[in-house]
C-alpha cells in the first residue's frame, strides 16, 4: 500500500513519519443555515495553510462527513487537498465506497468510523485496500466501538493499518490501556483524540494529535506538541493549561455541540466569518455559550502574549 502526499507517493512508514509529532486538526465545515458557505471554506483552508500542522482530517465526525451530500463532501475534500498540497490529508471513511472516493480525490489516509457490527479486522482490511487506515477508538456514547486488547492487536496488525486515534473523552484508564498495547507494537502510531486532556495523553505516549479542538487556536496546540517533543517542560506545562481551559469551554455537554462551538472558536480566531457557523446536525445552543467560547479564545491568546 502506498499513499500520495500531494503528487508524491510515499510508503506507509514515511506517512507515519509525516504524522509523527504533528497536529492534524479535524476541521468542521462552515454552513449558513443548511447551505455550505464555499467562500468561508476557501478562507478557512487558506488560514489553515498558514498554520504549523502536519495535515488535516476532513469529512470526519467534526466535519459531519456521514451527513454531507455527496457533492458537498467531494467539494470539501477537494478544497482542502488543493489548499494543502504538501500536507497529509486524512478523510473519514465508513465503508469501501467512501474510502475509494477519498483515494480518488487525493486523500493520503482514511480515519475509520466504527465498523457497525462487522468483523473489525475484515472491515479495516477492506478499507486498507484503498488507502492506509488510521483505526478509531471512540467512546461508545458517541457511536464508537469498544475493542478489547486482543481485538485491538488484531486490528493494528492488519496490513495497511498505520495506527489508531483514541478519543475516550474522559477515560484516562482506557487511554492508558490502549497506550500500553501500542507500546508493544512500535510500528503502530498512537494518535490522541483527547481534547480534554491533550497534554497528558502525550505524556502517556501519543505521538500525534488528530483533534477537533485543533480547528482553532491551532498554532498553540502545535506548539504544545513541539514543546513535548523538545522536552521543554516549562512551555509544555504552560501550554497544556491553556489548552485544557480551551477544551473545557468547547468540549462540554451537550457534547455533540462541540462542532458548533469549534466553528464559533474558528470565527473568534479569525479563520472564518462569524456568520458561517451553523451546524445543521448539532444541538441548538444558547447565545451565551458563543460568548463563552469567544472569551476562551481571547483568554488563550492573551495567555501566550
């Protein structure tokens, strides 16, 4: 299995190397009402191209990939591929057809949604015939699947599966368990999806971050990963505290409201217009929550000077 970054083909080890130590924001899609705001999307892709990211993840949960009409989904993926030709593009996939679409449109890897009752090893093997796969451990309340250690080892041992994103939300014990498994599999990249304990998940062994929180304040989170890699512990502790405060304002109940909150945060950070922050599939949220999110962005920027 080989993957293309821009127009260049790279091996799976090289792809893992491109992700290692990097931030991969799981980007939301700017809507006005139920209509994609193409101009806002173009502005967002240009803004993100200036950020120190290893790549982006599109059409995943934060991008409402399974809900998007085919034309919209293809437009979104193409826009991001065009704007970030030298970065890794990860696309959400929930079946072979979606993985094949991602490959056709220039994605480098897919993030596998829960296998919906299928045999998990066979499911990941099918996706890997199209593109390298990042498996996804998502807490069950969000529609994920709980893998025991034996199943986890089998999935990660599947040819074409380059690693796993872990998003437990609040289960440090589960993250510790999965991290312990990954330490015995050095060719598997442990990718944190833990917006609420990003810094600690790096200390537990995560070697990259694919997170919805990265959709705004992107440079601060990339700096956190850099500080960890450099063992710059004063900067790491300071940035961890800032990111934890931001995560507390954006990843809170109702949890599926985080998509809208991250759009608000991106607008407050200057990435998209303030009018392009609708999430047609998420819960409604009171106006004061938007104020709190904007304040969290301002506070984070002020904290780093």
